């Protein structure tokens, strides 16, 4: 067996790499041609039924508006009903054919079964399922008070994408519908203080890659989205702390973001919905973050060092132990240049929602 492994260890890299040199240009040519075709003949969403989780704020809210503009019928899911109703009203004004707002918690399997069944009972079909809901972690693994904190984040950020898919699948098969999955650039970019969140995003990414192969052509396809630095409540500082409570923490937000250029949620949602109706496998937004993937593959040590230097190492002379990322945001004008106005300051206490 050692001999077989030895021979394979020698041959497979040579054969594999040589084959790639031939296959890669051919596949690239095919995918460019396919992209052009799909851009010309994108899916018409008029009257189609779209279910969006996490639609009460941020990216999910803007995704709802983009589908509304295309005349879709929308089912919006989140835990804050008042916010959801406001989004629903705006969707109608923007052109949605009809909107239903359903209060549900995606970490609860029963809630997910209920909102999928409610959708199909009411509209008779389901065409797009957008798995978007999520919560952000803001503490190091060693700081977690107990495992419950970790399982709570995991339940929303991983199972919250799987349960709706489980119950929606037979309906999506019937309509040849599409699944849109909002993962994250952190599925391969190991940003500190987000270990369980990053793991859940990576797990979801791989889950849907596998399901895509299993399902083949029995549904319309799966679009996996990996956003980074997009304006939303998370990036305003709504973060799950080490005790499992949601807290609005501007200082921690600044530490986690540093001088990262934060994109507008509307632009991100446009890219997501455009990618979905054009049947793309992936939407990377903003696209430039993909360059960092090369560092992850070829020089992970360099990436580790840069992340430690920027986000963890206390700056010399700082009594509060703030790392470089936080110190950079304190330079006058930095936030004005890099952050959209909506996230520059956290909302006053009375406007902060505690939904965890
Ligand atoms: N913003 C970014 O830079 C960025 C980057 C990468 C990935 N993402 C991903 O993008 C997705 C959207 O987040 P966002 O950035 O737009 O943040 P956001 O403004 O905080 O939105 C999160 C949404 O998820 C909902 N949600 C949270 N927990 C839920 C639960 N248990 N059940 C149902 N709904 C729940 C929230 O509504 P309620 O609180 O009302 O329930 C809200 O509508 C998330 O999956 C996030 O991980 C964001």
C-alpha cells in the first residue's frame, strides 16, 4: 500500500496539473459563453414566489427590494415583525405583486417548516429560497462563557439555512426553483473573534456545494454568495457577545472592521439578485476580496500574521489594548471615507432592537 501511495504521490500531481492546463481554458471559455447567454436570457421574476429569511434589515431587506422591483411575490421572514411590516410596505411600493411578512426564528426547525408550508399553502408554489438570516459573533473562542453561546450562533448561522432548505426542496423541485445562500467571505478568510460564525459559514458553503451535486438538474440551481464589508445592522455594531446576548458595540465594530471600505447594501443586493436570475453558481461581493483567497491558498502564514497584527496585537502605548485596526479608525476622516453614513454611529438606545 505504501508503494501505491508513493506512486500516486508522484503521478497524480503531474497528471492532475497537466490535465488542468487543458481543462481550465476550455471550462473558462464555456462559462464565459454561458454567462453571456444567461445575461441575455435571465429568469423573469414577474409573479414568481420568493422567500427571503432575515429580510428585516441589511442585505436581506435590500434583496427584498430588488426582487420587488422585478414584480415578484415576496414572503419575508425575521423575528422583528414591526420592521418586517415596514419592509413589506416598501416592497409593495417598489412593485412587488404581493408580500407576506411572517415572524419566525430560523434556528427553530418547526418555525421553518411552518413558513415554508404557509408560503406554498398561500401561493401554491415557491420559486426562489433566499437563505440570508444570520448573527455576528464578537469574541474569541477562549472567551466564550459556555458552549451554549456557540451553539446559539451555530443554530442561526448554519441550521437557519438548512431547515428552510429541507422543507422547501420538494416545492423547488416542482418549480425548478433556485436556492440563494448568503455565506460569507469569512468561510475562507479566518477573521479573529468570529470562529464559530466563520465555521458555520464555511460549513454552509460546503453543504450547498455538496447538495448542488446531489440535486443535479432536479432544481434550477444554487447561487452561493460570499459578501464582505456590507452596510447592515451587523456592521453598525449589532454583535453577539461572549454571554450570548446581542449588544450594540461600536468600539468592537471599529476593531473588527478597521479601515475596511464598507459597500452599500443596495449594491450588494443588486449583485446578488442579478447573479440569481442569471443562474450564477457564485456571487462574490465586493469582488476584490477574492484576491485574499490567493493568500489563504499560497501563503496562509502571511495571512495569519497580518490578521494578528491588524486585529489582535495590542498597540504599544494603548492602555485599553486596542489593536491597529481600532487605532486606524480613530484617525480623523477615516470613517467618513470608508464607512457609509448609515453605519458611522450606532442607533440611540431606544432604537436598538435586542432580538438575539
Ligand atoms: N454585512 C456584511 O458585511 C456581511 C458579510 C458577509 C456575510 N454577511 C451575511 O449576510 C447575511 C445578512 O446579514 P446583514 O449583514 O444584512 O446583517 P443584519 O442587518 O444584522 O441582518 C440580519 C438579518 O437576519 C435576521 N435574523 C437574525 N437572526 C435570526 C433568526 N434567529 N431568525 C430569523 N431571522 C434572523 C435579522 O432579523 P431579526 O433580528 O428581526 O430576526 C436580520 O433581518 C447574514 O447571513 C450575514 O452573516 C454579511
